[in-house]
């Protein structure tokens, strides 16, 4: 028993290093560390799980067998079922993904991620009502999840522009660098006649993506709309003096015309 403790401690250290390498995107290092962890402890379920995730990053579905090994060793791990569902979802196996997500929720009802993925499955199946229900459940458990963005997309597809604006604005509260949410919010604001809000959102987008042609073009449209709005306000506010100016100009033109006619007349009269 005394020889087993250092072995397990070593595999856990390797697992921690492999997980950190995976999360920073260094897949070769993650593979090397996790393989070493599995040599030290072939029964390490999290090692098999993260080794499977490394392969999933390389190609969807390629790590599924390794994730299944993790589930066989630890069938009570909700995270493994979620990752397994993601693998199935990536290759279009919606029924299997649904079953895995339902199992994950049975093990951990307070987890937001399975609801988010169930919303994605419902969208793919064309069930907008179920998708919205799952996204709302996601937000109730984790407001930062990104489900507001998905609800914005659903509302936009339905032509519910005001609802879409609300959802994109809520998403930007938690994810201010989200490009699509900000660009969509800007375009919807301009469509609704709020050029000032649109210009503000386009400028914010350019703060994050300075060379983005889409945001630059949108900002130009919003600023044009603002200029026309200022011209229209000025015209309305200056209507009395503008009318007087037009009348004076007309009188001056008439006087000049009469003067030219008199000058051309042999008798000096029009």
C-alpha cells in the first residue's frame, strides 16, 4: 500500500500538468503528460477523459473511445457525460447526445452547460420553443453562459427585433468583446432609427477589432444618419426664418429680372 501512494500522487501531478497544457492549447504537451499519467495509473478516469478531449480538439469524434473509457471507470462523473455529448453533437448524433446530457443533468441538476447543449440540439431539430426553454434554464443557472446571445439569434430569426436587441445587450454585459452580438445590436439599433446607439456600438466594436470593414461601414452609415437627422432638426427649427429667406430671395430674383427687362426696352420701361 505504501508503494501505491507515490504512484497515484505522481499520476495526479501529471494529470494536473496535462490538463493545464490542454486548456492553454498545447496539445502535444498535454498528450505527453497525460500518456505518462496513464502509464503511472491506468485506472485514472480523468486522465482518460482529458486524453480523449485532446483527440477531440484534433478531430471531432476521434477521442470518443477514450471518453467512453473514462465513463466506464467513473460512471458517476457528470462532466464526462457532457463532454461525451459534445463529441456526439459535433458529428450530428443528436439522439445519443441528448441521452448523455440527460444523464449529466440527472447526476448534477445544477449544471448549466447541459441545458445550453440541449438548446443547441433543439435548434438543430427546428424546435424553437424547446430551444428557448433550455436557454432560459441555462441563464437561470449561469447568466454568463452566452445563452443570451443564442436567444438574440432566435429572436432575430423570428423578426422580433426589439427582443433581439435586449438579448444582445444582455450578452454584452458579460461578454463585451463578443463581435457578433455587438455588430447585430448596432445594426438593429440603426434599423430602429436609433443612429446614436448604433454609432456607439460600432465604435465599441472597432475598439476591439480596429480593422473590421463591417463595423467601419456600419459606423459610416450611422454617422450619415446622424448628419441627416441634424439637418432635419435644423430645418424644422428654422422654418419661419427659412420661409422668409426664400421669400426675400424670390423678391430679389424678380427685381433683377424686371431690371434686365427695363434695360433691354428701347423706351426704358418693361
